C-alpha cells in the first residue's frame, strides 16, 4: 500500500500533510508533519493543487480559509470532539450570558482556540476577535487585554484557565457556578479535550514516587491542577522541543496524545497516564483511506473535499490573520 501511495504521489499534484497525533502508518507517508498552526501555514505555502489533510475537520478547514484556491481533501472528515462542543448557537449564547451581567457586546472581545469550526471563527472575526493556538494563546490574550475589553475564550476552558493562571489573571467558566464575568479577566466556554482530561495529579505523584528526579511535561489542554504541578507546560511543538532537549538519561513523563509521545525518544519517555490517551477521531484515518482518496483524485472524482461559504471564509480568515499579525 505504501508503494502505491508513493507512485500516486509522483503522478499527482498533491501534498500529504499529517498531524502529530496520526497513527504511525499515516504519519510516516506524509510530506509535511506538525501541529495545527504549522500544518496550516506550510500547506498554504505548498505549490500542489491538492492538499490531502490527515487530521480532523477544523484543520482541513483552516487550510481552505487561508487559501481558498487550494483544493483540500481529507481521507476522513473526522471531527474533533472539542470543536463540536462550540457551534454558532453556543457562541451566541455565551455572548448573551455576558451581556446579562451588564457587559455591552462592543465591550466583549472573543478569542477562539483554533480547535473550532469555520462558523465560530467567522463570528469571532466579525466581533474584532482572533484565533489562537496553544503556542500563541498567551501572546494573543496579552494583545487582546490591551483593548481593555472582557475576553470571551472558546471552546477550551482548560487552556483559558491555564493561560489566566500563567499571567496572574482571574478566570471563570460559564456554567460552572459563580461565574461572574464582571469579576473575571477571561470568561471561558465550558469545553475541553477528552484526551487531555485523562491526566490527573495522581499520575504525576505516581511517576515522581517511582522515578525520583523525573520531569513532567504536559499540554495546556490538561486540567489546571495538573499543569500547576508540572515542570513544563507547552503546545505539541513546544513539548517536542522540550523533550528532545533533555539529556537522553533524563526520564520524562508526558501528558498528551499517545501517538505523539511514543515517537518522541527511544527511551526514558513515559505516557503520563495509566490508560492509553489516544485521540479516537485523529486515529480514524488509515492507509486505506489515503489510498482511496488518492485514487479518487487520479480519477477526477475527489471526495471529502472541504468547501466553505465565502462570507464565512472571509471573516474566519480575518480572525486567523490577526493571529499571524500578533504572533510572528
């Protein structure tokens, strides 16, 4: 199957991109690999007619938003569970919630994590807001705070809470009780990553007891109580650089998706969980899916192609470009 993929790639104007969380068999045949931000930027720079995106739906959308001329197809249009937690209606309800506390709409500045659909990104763009990634979140929120407005952060409450903690700010989560937007700097939507919710403080304590001196590195989508006891908190790319910078004899336990962790180093690298933290939607894509969509492109019958209504794409692109402007 790998040989057929190689042959089809030679025949076609197609670039295969894969997120770090993809299965090994898919990750290994990709032309470009990386996290959400890196893949979107490098896909835009590709000269290929087709981008074959191995990831989840919002990632394929991001490429199409940035470059509408690109033909983006996905072996599986898998949907990130977190991205599904926030839609256009829930976004509007969050804004209304803040307005019920006497905050005017024009005094709200929304920031959406890149793990959201095009419609939400577009609404954020129309309100003067911007997109962020886990690596850019702190800088983006710093820029947003300069406006003097209240920050509505969607959809990941953990990332919002963790950034607030790192910056010495007050945060609250809509629907978790006692969330008074007037008293908080960052008001978070009640969304989360089911994979990163698996990691617990008890896991950190277990590894520190078993391996004295071990380093603990986690993703900021983890619970705040876990991040607060870790040695390092960073995005997928930041975790990669941190772990690889450690001496090979330095033990490290990493709190993020399994496929990514097990590829980091040959030894002394552990998954910070007693269960396998594998993202079910990222793992939907198989080599057979890749072959099938390449054959379809060859036969001029591509499927799972990403299309976005132009007004939605325009405003979503504005929100994304604001991120690139502030995070270079």
